């Protein structure tokens, strides 16, 4: 029906975000008295009373022909002479028909109509029927007409079908492919447009975007052309500008390079949150927020990153006395945002009365040459007094170890969670007897000399936070390859694998499991061997209690906020730890026999990183360890 197309266009474009249809009952059928009843017939035995002249009635149709449709006027009810209004017979529905439908089956329409033949005429029922037909979604308009019949009325629902969808045109989508959008829309071509299906489909399209974090994407416009082309215009919500507020020391580019979005990108709340986490993990800021606001152009957003800087430079110093080293002192300087450029510089200097000085200088550049490759380098000159337990816990001895050298290392991402590591180290090692303590046996295999080695590795990291993770995994494989052709004194290959898995038990508690393996096919120089015991592994044993060319170690920790414990609710920022560990390190070809320990500890969050205090117990006694930095 040609007259239905303009109505369909008006209907579709009126409210594209939530297309609805209002029932349109075009008969003045609000009070029942407004329905014109058929004339009441007096009893045949009684002659009809005199009545005023009446207009001629409509002639009856020829036999076999239906009565022509007629729309009864909304005039008031006119009582019939001799019949009081309160005794009028009720209007009776004799027949229910549908007119105007060309493609939608009549049975489908009548299936939702509650008005049935032999029912009394009820205006509320008719309103519900009109709404039910419109709720099918295939009609732009529905009109009710009453056609008088000898024994009642015929109810005719005159419908205007929506247009046939010839094609569908999707515009404005750059994130989600058009076939995916069309599938979510669910509207079929070469069929009558179903606005209920379309409305649900438009919501499904917006949900597709929202589920992926594109929360500003919406359906901007929907229209149907006279040719039956359904046009759906989407706006995805693009970023117009990015501003940074609150910077004092840090340069703006240091913040901007950590953002995973830029002007012109579609706004994605997941990427914004990930960027905020990266900024917070830099430890330059005590607070980081993102504040989106309307852009100057339609369907755009301005994003303001608000930060609160915190101190990034620390100075540490101390002095003391040791039976092994005599009077000693140290001083350290560290700045993790050196010059506001996001670089890290660390200088540590210590001096002992017996063994002179030790110096280490470290530099960290997170964006080497403007790329996401990380540069780490260190120069050092250190003197230590290791204790060796090869001959047993009660037959330990000490020696003087001096190492001078450095390394340079590069870490490059090759994906969102994968990176590769490559570098070079050069270290010269000398040994000597201690000035105090038990000297080593005369035949102890010291291995002085130069080590020049290539370092190659790879890592996969899915942790939610590298400093304080609660979920995800971290897998790292490192290989060290020393060759005499590089100018060194030794040739060997050493491999280490480290895997940690983090399981969130509650919103604040985390269960952590870790495995560390090491292997070398040939004997390693003593300064390159694999060690267990101390604050990093097997905390119930003394430092370097076990060493060798092969090593296996496993540990599990349960981490929880101290504030969860009774009477300790005010101790925020402190994490309690319960741990169990097992491991061993032995020379090549020896059997590994795991040694275990258990313990407890606390970790305090500070501006310069975690501070840890651990207490471990093993069959050989107990140990207390104080350390900084994350355990793993």
C-alpha cells in the first residue's frame, strides 16, 4: 500500500534510540455510549409508536457482497423512542477481520487479538488489541473500524505495514566489522521491517561496543528510505584532546607515552584503566585519575589525566660494626624519576675497615631511543666475604671475593605480554683468604678469572600488577653463554627458568606458587654457581647454604592484609605472609634431595617500594631477614 511508506518513515525516524509505537484507536470509543447501537426492534405484536422523521438508512448490499467498511462518527448516543438508555442491548462482536496487510499473514495478526466473535464490544480490550498488533513490530499504524451488521458489529483492524527492507546500510563503524554489526542487528532483508527486532538489535549493537570497553559508542540515527534502504548510523565516541594536570617535576611526555590511547582513537574505558595502572606502577605518583568531558566537536570526548606527584628520590645511609668486617658504613642515592624524565639512577657506596670500598652505579631507561625497549646497565666494584658450607654446616669457612665489572641489558616487547631480553656482561673475579674467620682448605677449587658472557632470555607476563600482583602468571627463561673466544677465562652455558602463578582467593588475599629451576651441563665457576638459602630462597637457612650446578626450588605463599586480623584493623598497607619452601642445589650429576622450611613475614608498602621482614624455620634453625623490593 503506497500510503503506508511515509507513515513507516515517520515512525522509524521519530525515536531511533528507542523506537516505540503508540496505539492509535481512531474511533471515539472511550465511553460505551459513544458506540452507535443498532436500532432496537419493538415486539412484533405492538404497533410501532410514532417517531420523528429519521434519515434514510443505508441500503443493504447486494446478496453475497460484504457490507462496505464504515467509520462510525464520534457523536453522542441518540436514544431510540420508547427504549430507555439503561435497557439498551449491549454491542455484540459478530466478526473480527484484518485489512491492509499484504505480507504479514492474517492468522499471525489475529493470534494476538483478544477480541473474539460473540464477545461484547469493549473499548479497553480494543486498545489492548491495537497495542498487541503494534507490538508485533511489523506495522506503522493500526486503526479500528466498526461495521454494523444486523445482529451486531464487525470489528475491522486496518493496518499499515512497515516497508519491505531492500538492503541495510551501516555507517560509522570502525571498531566492529560490518558483518558482526549486521548479525547483532538481526533485521532480515526482503521482509517487512520488524521494529521490535530492530530495536533489540540496536541495543545489541551498543552492547557489543560496551562489552569491549567502548562505552561512548551509540546508535546516532536510524532511517528507512522510500526505496526500502534501512540506514543505521553509528558514532563510536572519539578522543579529541588529552590533557595532563598536576605535574611539577615530571615532564608531560613521560605521562603521555604510558597511555595506550591518543587523540583520534575511539574512547575505550578498559584501555584508560590499563593506562592509569601503568602510570601508578611507575611509582612517580600517589594518585592518578582520568576525567573525560565533552569535546568541542560532536560525539568527541576530551580526556584529562590528573596526577599527584610524590617523592621519587631517596637518600639512605648508615654505620655499624661487624665482627667480620669491623667498622662499616654505607650511603645510597636513588631517584626513580631522575630529572623528571622517567629514568632511574642508583648509586650505592659502602666502606669497611678490613676490605676497603664497594661501589655500584645503576641506570635504567624505560624508553631507549624513544622505543619501548628497556635499557639496564650497571658498573660495580664489590668486595664481600661469602661463607661456604660445602663441608657441612659446622665445617664452614670464609673467603674474600672481589668482583669488578658490569653489564648492559635490553628488554624489548614482542607483544602485549611477551618480551625478549639480550645483553652482555663482563666480570673479573679474584679470591683471597679472609683477614678474620675460618680460612678455606688448601685444595678449595677457587676459580679466579674473567667471565665474558652473552645473556639471552624471554618472558611472558600476565600479572595485573608487577609490584603487588594478585592474579596472573609470570614465566621467565634466561640463558647465560660464556665463551673464551669473547676474551674470557671460562666457557659454559647456564639456564634458569622461573615461573610464578598468582591466585586471588578473596578480594584482598592471594595464594602464590613459584618454581625456579637451574641447570648447567658442565661444572660452573664458583662465582657463577646456583645458590639456595637466604632472604630470596629457603628463608629458614643461612645465606648460600646450598650451591651447585643444578638447582630445583619451589615455594608457596599466602598473602593477606594484616588489617583482616582481630585488633589489627587500623594497620592498613601491611601485608601478612605465610610461606612454605623446598629446594636443593648440587654439583652436576649429584642427586637433588629437597630441603624444606616454613615461615611467616610482613610486607610494608612504602614510597620507594615494598619493605619485607621474614622469619623462617628449618631443621637447621631459624633465620630473620630484612629486605626491600618484591619477593616475586
